[in-house]
C-alpha cells in the first residue's frame, strides 16, 4: 500500500513539473515559431569581384589594432595594419607589439610581408591558394553557416561606409560660330574712280619737232650681277653619308590613373546574428562566439563583427571584437606584387603564413 502511494505521488510530482512546461511551449505564438523557422541557414549574396575594407580590433572596447585592405580579386590583396598595444592571445592567434606596422600582399599563390621600415619583403608560398577562388567564398563562405548554431534576423539597420565611383569625363563645350559684323566709317555707297589724274613730265622725243633737240640722254651703265663663290663642299652622292642631328626621344607619358569620387553614405542593411553552439569554437573564444553580418537588399556584405566573450588563459575575462566595414564593392582596385629586387626568401624563424589571414571569416 505504501509503495503504491509512493508511485502515485511520483506521478503527481512529474505532472506538476511537465504540464507547466508543456503549456509554456504551446503558448508560444505561431507567428513567432513561423518567423524563426523561416530564418535561413544561408544568405544569398551578390557576386563581388573587388572590395575595400577597414578593420578595428578591440579588447574590452579599447582599440588594439587597425587595418586597411584592398581586394583586387580573391587572390590579389594588399593590406596594412598598425598595432596600437602589445598583446598576446594564443587562443585567437593574436601576437603583436605596440608601434609595429605590418604590410602584406597576397598575389597569385605568394604571400609577401614586411614590417616597419624594412625595404625588403619576406616571400612565402600560400598553401591555400586556389586560382578559381571567389571573394564571396574567401571572405563570406558564400553565405553558408555550416557550424552548429542559431541564426537570427535582428532587424533593419544602417552601415556608414563609402561608395567609390569613376569621376565623369568632362564634356567639351560645343563650338558655336558667331555671325561676323563690320560697320564701315564711310557712308555708303562708296564710288571709286576708274582713272586717276596723274600728271607726269613727258620726256619722250618727237623726231618731227626739231625744237625738242637737246642733249643726248646718257645710257645707263649696266649693273654687274654679283657672283657668289662656289662652295668647296663636294656635291652629295648616293654613297655619301648624311649626318643628321640627334632628335631627343620624348619619354612616354604613363597613362594617368583614373579619377574617382568617394561618397560617404549610410547603407540600409539587414542585421543577422549567429550564436555558435560549436563547443570547440566556443572554447577557443573564451566561452561564447557570436558572429554578426550586415547585408544590403542587393546582397552585398557591408559589415562583419566577430565577438569572443569569456575567460582567456592569457588575459582573463574579456570581450574581444573584430569589426570589418566593407566599401566600394566591384569598384576598380589595383594590386601589384613587390618588385623582384625587393623580395627575399623568408629566413628560418621568420613569421610563417597565418593559417587564417586578417579578415578571414571563421566560417571559411
């Protein structure tokens, strides 16, 4: 009898705990569940062939590093980073010294890097090079979210960025002819005489009039035609070399860089947030990793933000932010490799190619 009462009490206690949970579950509005179910686990992104980026990394809201990057293609990129504080966080592969400036180039399978005032670049082969890579795949994993997590659409927002466009070619002013007018100071019509009354002395002789006999007019002495000495220079022949002055070659003027117009704009975007449920990723991020991405209605990514929150062995409890703001999608960008005389093979012990270069999405 006592055992039966214990079983009844256990059932009652179980129902007392389960029923409120079931009622809470079924009390969630259908619209909220439907909205959650409609959130995609991937985002449709517009094709991007070139891009510019500004980066800032903060620790507990204090900036520690700032960078700028230019992507001409998915395999050609130039960047420069300024390290503001000395920092070492092995969990996130962050190691830097205050005051350093690092310049780096990815160019068709090669990675080049130099620091501060060093005129030479260290060259390393990029083992992750793929000639057919695309920017959407390299930076944004084509909008895919393969890791375990929860994707939520936060809502509408704006991102302050720039749009860089070619300056319009000035249109030449049209040539307009002006009618020619002339005002004469004389009254019209002007009548010109057909003959002029010119009186000249008549010095001709009339043989029939003896009264006109006079002294004979002297015959003018012929003037000798001056002669010029013949040059002693022999005449030119077909075999005689002709000496010509050397005409300086006009240097070729390089094609000027096109002019651009940069406009600061506020881009309307949709804000998506991804909370990682991947245990390994969260462990490396101090406990919780959160990824935010801001996509325009046309499908361009204008901002990414990586947040690592929790306790780190190297610096203790902290929140680390890495914020990327993108600009000028598909605008012309030029990136070149360093000249051969400026490149050296990376010596033993030199910095190795990072497994995840600056700006790399953790989703790659």
